[in-house]
């Protein structure tokens, strides 16, 4: 198993995990896109979905848009405030 250099450190990489990364994208009817995106340390939060797998947030970065677990992106209080104020009608 090789080491991979990132911007901050060398990281041990499992060859099988690196070969087939899993990308989860919720169904279109589960997604609520934000009218007011919220900056976070992970990137710009632009969407939310409450799926059977749990609550997830769409995070926009320079490398693309990623769906991350909501509890890893925002604290519960900040997430609930954003859900009340950052969204318009359900799409």
C-alpha cells in the first residue's frame, strides 16, 4: 500500500479504496437547494437532503460538489438555523 502526498501530509492509502471511490448522490426529489448558501470550513454549503442514509449537505468546492454527512459539516444548531433561513420553497 503506497503513501500519497496531500497538501498537508503523507497519507496511507488502501489501493482498493482508492480504485473505486463511492459517490453518494441523493434522488432529485430529496434535494433542497439553498437560496442563501452558507460558508463553512468544508466549503460552501449549497444544498440539503434528508435521506434514508441520514441528513447530508451538498458542499461546493473548487474541485466539485460533494455530499457529506450533515453532522460532519455543521453543528446541529447552525444546521437548523440555516435550514430555517437559507431555503425557499421545497423543490
